[in-house]
């Protein structure tokens, strides 16, 4: 297992496979105010690939080609935020997608704890540290602890998806979950366009 750090974009010719786990680190939780700093990815082989995004950067051709590739499933935990952050930064809509947080909410209805740390602990018996979550991701140089933290957010998502898919099938909710995943890119666009907290389906 290795963590690879790149500047500005993925290297030419890098193929992460048909299912790519993705997570983002930003300066905060407001995509209009808080810039995208790091995009971390894994093809499920135990390796993580991190792209450090420069302040003001608006293009990453290799990364965005993968984000929009219809033959590559992008795997997130709380994809709504990451999709919006990358749309705001690069102007592309990520699809198709899968979100482990949505899947968790559909099958783990016995709890309200759907954070990645909770899921990894219960479903995979993996304990990950969240100590670096609130660190300065806009720094010119990332620390080893930051890189390790960022990698941990994507290294287990493939296995987590398998476990959640088993439960979705068991509960007869696979089709409904897929409908939610298909809508997720549009939900992210609603967030950016000014409807982050409004339920447009309400009366």
C-alpha cells in the first residue's frame, strides 16, 4: 500500500479502474466560500492517489475526465458535498455515483450514526482516526498525518459498498437506493444554486 501525492491533476495515463472511491478536503463546509484543496482517490487496491488543488485552480483535465466518465462509478461517503465542491471548482458534474452514507441511512435505520468512522467500525471492524479532519488543508505542504488521514477516507469504501449492497438487497431497497444515487448530482447542483436546506418536494 502506498499514498501518492500529485500537484494540480492526476498524471497522464493513470487508470484507477471501473470503481473509484473519492473524497475531498476543503477549507470549510461552504463550497462558495471555502475552496477545494485536496481530492483523494483509490481504485480499491490499497493505494491512494491525492491531488493537491492550487488556490484559484479551475482546471484538472485528467481528473475531470474520470469524474465525468460514464463507465467509471465514483464512490463517495456523503457525495452530496464532494460533488458540489468539485462542480464549484472545476465546472463538471460527477456521474455516475454511489454514496455509502445514503446506503447506510437506507439500511441502518436502527441508528442515527452514519459517519464513516461509525460505518467502518461496525461493518468492517476498522478503526480510523479523525484527528486531522479539522486541520489546514490549504497549506502549501501537507503533513504525513494529513496524507494518511486523507487516504483513510477512500481506502475502505469499496469493501464498505459491498457490505451495504448486501443489506440493500436483503431489505429489498437496491432499486430505490440506485434512484437516490442517480439524483445525487442534481441534489449537489441544487445546493450550489441556492436550495441547500429547502425541501423542494415538501408541500
